[in-house]
């Protein structure tokens, strides 16, 4: 199989290349960038120098593969993806351009006019919940990093109607989630030894979390992210209120049953740590606790560049193409 990555210069592009290097079904890879056309890959990703010695950037217009990953900024994919589909290529888009069914919500939060969805089978790429749709898809909208950790954390409770309608999500993310281009916000002295809340009530991932959870049951989401002085990872804390008194053992059993066939979900009693998943495609869920007001608190951790982006994209590719879902993703996490 031949795959291409358009926008291969960023962190997600680099992670796709790192993971695809060990994928048994990938015969050839194209990398595309208008800025770096003609340049060798190692000019951008020197850590991949020995793996892809002869790989050179081409123009996005030259891409001709079986499947294309579009790791492009929000809004850019709207101009690129339709032509790829028309040429018979399958697409996995890592931007937010095709994640929403309600395009008015997309336009409100992304400040981009959406031209409309293409004539194609489109699926939201969270395999643990939408695997059947992904199998039939021509275009998969890879989820956002915050929505991945949040939706997987809450899905069993919402599906089984165990919690009150309002949910509060607090998430801490590493700086790599802001992308490879440096800014004042991500400048080391401004990040180090501090934790910074941002987009406190209007982050664009909030409506994505809410839209997808509402496919399972009725829920209203309040979401606040924080930038933490770490490179990789997202720790998500969810505050929910049980409709009736349940024992922790019942909730733990529910989660283990819900995710029993999922290779990349690990459920356990203790609070998960970011180092348990770093560099891997796992989502770890744990730390369940109930207070005397029936507030159930629970936690998830993911690597924002793997399960939150590139690893999940490869998981989706495997499902679309009928490969073993774990192919290329059997990675042991880095701890510490």
C-alpha cells in the first residue's frame, strides 16, 4: 500500500512517519509540502534521517497514493480534501474541518466558512465508538486530542444513563499540542514552572466533545483546558454526578465490560499517569472516586501526538483498509 502525508513538516507529520516506519503493510510513502518541496525529509525531521534516507518533499498537487493523511491547518483541508476524494484516494484528515455534522457550529468556533461536506462516506474517527462507520468510510475526520481523552473517559457513563446531564471537564495538555511553530505562549520562559488556563469557556473542542457524546445520550459539557510545562500528554479530569448511589466496584466493572475488546484502552483502579502512555497509542482510564454528594470523579491520560493524533489516524487507516488494527502501533510506553 502507498500512503501520502500532506503537511508532513509538523509534529503530527513526524509522528505519522515514525509510526509508519514499522508498519508491515506500507510499501511506499510520499511526503508533501509547498514550502519544503525538493528538500530531503531530514531537513525537517533529523531524527528520521536513517529511516528515510532518500525521502524528499513533493508538492501536494503531485500526491498519488491509495490513502492520504492531511495534517494541515484548520481551513486548509477544505481546499485539499475534495480533490483527493475525486481522484479516488481515501483520506484521513487530522484537522477539525470534517469533524462536525452541524457546520454552523464549526463556523462559529473555527471562524471559517465551510463550503459543505463532499459526496463521500464520512466517519468520525474514534474507533472504540464508531468502528463500523470507519470501515465503510472514504473520509475519516480524525478526532481532536482533547475530545479523544474526554469522550473515551465519559462514554460508558453517558451510554448507560448513569450521570446527570451536566458534565465538567478539566484537561491539562503538553506544549506539543500547540504545534511545531513557536509562539509567545509556547516560549519556554512563559511555559516553564506555570500552568495556564486558556479559552476557559469557548475552546473549539468543547462542541466536538458534546456533539459526539450526545450520540450516546443526553449531556451538556463544560470544558476548560490548561497548558502545562510538559512536552507530551493530556490528563483529563471529569466531574460528574451520579443519578443514584453506586459502588465503585460497579462502575469499574461497567468500564471493563464496555472496553473489554479494545486493544488501546486500559482501565484500572489507580489514578493514571502521563508516563504510563507516553509515546504509545493507549488511553488509560482510572482513579474513580465518589464523594458524599454523589460526585463521581475520574481520569484519563493519552499522548496527544499519538492516540490524540497520529497513532489514532493509523488505527483508523488499519480499520479502513482491513488491516490488523494494532499494526504499526504495538509500542511500549516510555516510563519515566
